[in-house]
C-alpha cells in the first residue's frame, strides 16, 4: 500500500504497482510474474509437484532453463564423470523441460552458463519485468530496472502453475554513490564497501535502489555485479533505473524486442525511474572517492576491509556476541589479529561466478596479468560465466594471455563459487575469489575464502599474497 501520488513513486513502487493482480485484505498482493529462469538445483520438486497434481505450466514460454551449479568445468566435460547426485540433478532438469515444454539450454550449447549471466545475455531479462528464479542471486537482474528476486522451491512451483506469487510489499531503500571511482576500484569494491557499511542485515525488508553518478558510470556488467550482491546486504532485490547503457546492452539480443517493438519498449522503459519527489524509508550516501579496493578477512561478506588494513582484533570489540563471532571467524580463517592483509598468502585463485564471470571481469584480469606469471605456489582458475563470455574472451585473445600467465582456462558454470561438484578447495586452502559468499565451507569443507574484485584476485595470483592491485 502506498499513499504516494502518481508523481512521487520510486522505481520499486512503479514496478510493484504495474504487476499487482489483486490486493489482499492482509496487505499482501498477488503479483504477476513475467519470467522465471530455472536451474537444476531448485526445480526438481517443483516439477514433481505439478506432475503429482496433474497441472500443466501456466506459460512455458515465460520460462528458460539452464544447468549451471553441477556441470563439470573441465575441458572434457562432455564425457567427464560427474558425482552421482550432481548427474541426477542435471538429467532431471533435461527430462522435466522436455516433458513440460520448457526451453532448455544443454550443457554443450554455446549459450550455456550461469542462469544470471545467461538471462541478460539472451535478452530474456528485460527492464520493467518481474523476474524470479529459485536462486538468491536473482537480484542480479535488477541491474536492468527489473524487479527480480530469488524464491523457494514451493514458490517456483506456484509460479510454474499460475505465473503469480503472493508477496508482501518491501520498504524502499536508496544507496547513493556519487563521484568517480578511483583507479583499481570496481563495482565489486562498491558492493563490498556497501556491505561493510550497512552490514549483511542492512537491507533486510527493503528493496535497494542504487543511484548516483558513480552508478550511472558503471557498465551493465558492473551494475549486475552490484545488484548481484544486494542479497548479501540483506535485500532480496537491488535495482538500477534503466538508461541508455541498459538499452544499448539489450538491443539486438536474441530474445529482446526488435524494430518498432523495441522502440516502443524503450519509451516505456524510460518511465522507469524514481520520481523527483519520491521518498525512501532508508537512505545511505557514499562518496565514490572514499571507496578503496576491498577484501574480506572473515566468514561473512560484512567482514570486509580496505586491502591497506590489518586483521581486526576481537579484543577491540565490546559487544560480546560480536567478539565471539569475530574470534570464530579468525580461527576458521587461520588468521592472527594485527596481520597486514597484504601479508596473507594464498594458494588458490577463483575468477568466475554470477558476480564476476562476465567479459569485463575477464578483461580486467587479463589487463593485470598480461606478460606476467602466476606465482609458482598458486593454482589459479578462470571460469567464464557462460559459453558466450568464453567465446568473446577467446575472440579477444584473452584466453591466450591467461594461459600464458599460468591460469587454468575452464568451461562455464558455478564451479568453485559453491563447490557442488569436483571444483573445490582442499581443507585449509586459502583462496582469493571473485564470488559472493565466504561462508564456512562455501568453497569446500574447511576452505578459506577471501572475496575481492577480479583485478585484485589477479594481483593475488601473481604475488601469492592478498595484494593491492594499485601497487603492482
Ligand atoms: C543453489 C542455490 C539455491 C543457491 C542460492 O540460492 O543462491 C546458490 O546459487 C548459492 O549461491 O548459494
Ligand atoms: S555462481 Fe555462485 S552465487 Fe551464482 S548462482 Fe552459481 S552458486 Fe549461486
């Protein structure tokens, strides 16, 4: 419910109002869902539910399926032996899509990749839409000015059956980043700095709209990185108003509107901005110049500091709960308070994931490592976010730069972002990673993850330590 007049809506208000099917007495709304993307992990029970109920899909054309979490990323993926449970999930997705008539992008298709990279690439993700997926990082698609959020498996089934969801309206939050980002500072650093500032619960109950000149200055790739991590700041969705950068990205994609329909769409999309008089429930202002290259030291994305910092000391923390959590994180990470972050050695590097597996990310890595060598004690991987990202990188010769530097150039998938298949850290291995979660065991049992930007991960690969990319 909103009292705002037609002229004082936020972008979120506009997207919400445009999709309300029915207002319920308890204040919740039945919301129309334009599109659903599915992967192999959270769709099997949903399909099974439909099968048992004897229900068809409400609109198979509103769905797109792609396997990503469990696919092997080794060069021999077509024949590679997968773990049995991984293979079952992959086979089940393919079978379900054939049975229910859902478009399915197979593993060996050039378009295969991580759902949140494939949707935008294919023009399946468009401004103004409501987009869901049984995956928390669906927030990524908010970079297009779409209302996009992750849902649970029972909701996946509900959308399959009805193309709607019952939702409660979120509050409006605005994070404004104004100014110009410094050298070596990227969208990932903005995301980590925001989480450092507001905490992993800072956005709870809110949809975050990112505004300001530094946000406008980001490419679509950067905007996706930022919205991707809104979920790590507690918000289910992130939003950026669409502009010319968005329209240019969307134009000519396989599934985007063409010709006159595109022009018409753009004139609607141009209305998708927060009105000048619109108010937010919460506002945060950050100066772009204050953001430096960030790295995490602990087991939550909010355990983040500038690379110039030192490992914090639990003794300096008053709150007893926070003190215990910090000590636990340091024990898990095998770190001593006071250690300079740049003195922490790493053994693995993972460049990829739906946060940083796009072409711009791979270019940034190639830029840093060109003509240099990965440190002898480091095993470094680049896992492109999709087959199309991989192809583009190869056409630009980036794969050669990376391979010559000593990187392993792999096939697309979620891979070591969450270690659902063979791609994982050994216990106690320490990894510079461009992914989004550093939880205990996230990249493998007892594995230790430091989150950072692609350029920073590339710098770490070269030196064997967490490294300030600005000083290379
Ligand atoms: C497997 C999936 C449900 C999960 C998510 O929802 O995010 C995964 O993608 C992750 O990043 O942890
Ligand atoms: S790349 Fe990582 S965060 Fe993204 S969908 Fe896959 S597992 Fe989740």
